[in-house]
C-alpha cells in the first residue's frame, strides 16, 4: 500500500468515527464529545474516560487507546485488523466504547 492509499483509507476511517459519534449522540444518551486534531480523534465519555484513535503514517497503522489497553491496526483485505489478535477495528471500538459509556453502542 502506498502512503497516499493509506492516508485515504485512514482519513475515511476517522471521518466515519466522527459521523458515528454524531449519530450516537442523536440516538442515545451516551453524550460522547469527539475532538479531532489532525490525525487524532479523542472520544470523551460522560464519566470523563477517553478513547484516543490516532494515525501512525510511517507504520501505515491506526492506533486505538482505551481503558483496557492499546491496539494497533493495519488494513488487511479491506478491514482494519489488530496486529496481534486479528480483531476488526469496529468490533473493538464498539466493545470499548460500550464499556466506557456504560451502555451498548454501535459505531
């Protein structure tokens, strides 16, 4: 994958996260504050816990940091997969955000 292809895919991922936060806030009582600065989005929950998603262009990865730990993702066959477990990004984001919000969320 070229640097340009990585950036296109990674930026699309961040845009989808932002749009999903807006939808979640409209449809639930989660009240997630999402703040984007460059290639990083910080999701702040009502209990003040955070999830941070940031791009790592030199590695062609996306990193997610949550209360449970840190995860590194690479694009594999069209899906962002954890480099250790192989878990898909959206599965982990849904699980971690639900745990931190205290209610089921679906990005």
